[in-house]
């Protein structure tokens, strides 16, 4: 009697376990199917820096996601990639960077990932205008020229249509809107900046020539040639000699400018300063984020020039 009762209990337990296992499998499968349904048709783009993210968001809109690797606490010149960054790159359908010479510490992983997915290198896009620095090396702050941004957006649209042909019309409409917004912004900034006749100003480092050339500004004298390298005493003496024959109205700094270095270079002279959000870290996400980035740069310049 006890034996049969024990067998019955064991069989009941096995039945309950089988039922529980079946329910778990059904729930897991349902969750997986929901996940598949949710992600179907969406694209994932991973970019190196924030300005490229803002351009990409204008084309992707709500048809996918755009992740940026380097955040406000890092630098594309010496960034240490995180596990989350690696996952975003592995899961991405498309990669976008400025140049292997710009994101130096990310060059190898971009090259590795490009074996399995398309990689757009902005500096190599046909139609991109490139300028050199005084030392002969390419200046890769190329996103500060709005025509370059349009070229990047155009290449993005082509690549996204290849990946997601079902949304070709939507990508083309987003590109048309981006081009229209940039054209309108260009006209506005030409009018806004044309009133300043040869302003004399300083910049923390020579990062603005794309913007300056496009909108007819003379170019500010740079305190440092490379923000990653401390200037020598000779460099500082040469800078001070140049400042003796000029009377700059202000200096354009960046969020990570070395305040002690600035004070040393200027010999603690009191001079008006404006901070430029060069990478757009304070700009909200959205389809018009790039427009807001360029407008914020322009506002920093005009605030600098105004008394």
C-alpha cells in the first residue's frame, strides 16, 4: 500500500515537472518571438563619435538605433573600448567612423568588425572636402563643414537602403529633409556671420577651420597644436610674441580645455571666453540634432565676437 502510494506521488511530481517545463518553453518561445517581431525591419548603426551619431539619427529616424562609442568622458584619440561598445559593434548592421587616423585606438576593432559588415569611413567618401593642419597632417574635424555632413548623410542613406530596401522611400525622404534643413541653416549662418569683419580671436586648438572657411571667418590663433600634447616652453614663447602684436577679443575654449595651460599661455591676462560644444555632447538626440550642433558652434563664435 505504501509502495503504490509513493509511486503515485512520484508520478504526479514528474507530471507537474513536465508541465512546468513545457510552460517555461512556451513562455520563452513567446518572448523570443516578440523580440524577433519587435526588431524585425529595424537597423542598428554604431558610430565612433557623437557628431556622426547626430547625422545618422537624421537618416535613421525611428527605423532603428544609432549608438556612439566615445562619450563626453572620452577622447577618440585615446579611448578604451568597453564591453558594451563591443556588443554594440558586434550587433550593428552598419559602422561609421571619421578615419583610422582620427579614432586611432579604435582602428583595429573597426577593421576587425568590417570583415562581417559594411564600414563607412567619412574621410574617404567621395565629395568630402579635407583640409590640412600647419604640420601637414589632415585636419579631421570634417563634420564642422555642413557640406561634408551632407556627403556623409548621402552615403549613409545609400548603405541603409541596401540593408533595409523596404524603407527606401523613407530613407530618401529623411535625406531630402536633412539637405533642406542644412541649406536653410547655411543661409542663416552666412547672414549672421557676415557682419563680423575680420574678428581677432583665439582658439584653444586649431579645430575650427572647416567652419571658419565655410562661413568666411579668418581663423583664430591656436594656443596648442595638439590638445593631447603639452606645448613646450618654446611654443609658449612664440605664442606670446604673436599675442604682443594682436589684440584678440576673446578665446574659444572646449569643455576639456586645460585651464592651467590657458592661464600660463595668456600670462593670466583677463580675456573673454566662450566654451564650444565641439562634439555636441550637450545636444539632444533627434533628427535635427546635427543642425543644433552647428548652430551652437555658431552661437559660441558670435557670443565671442560681441562686446
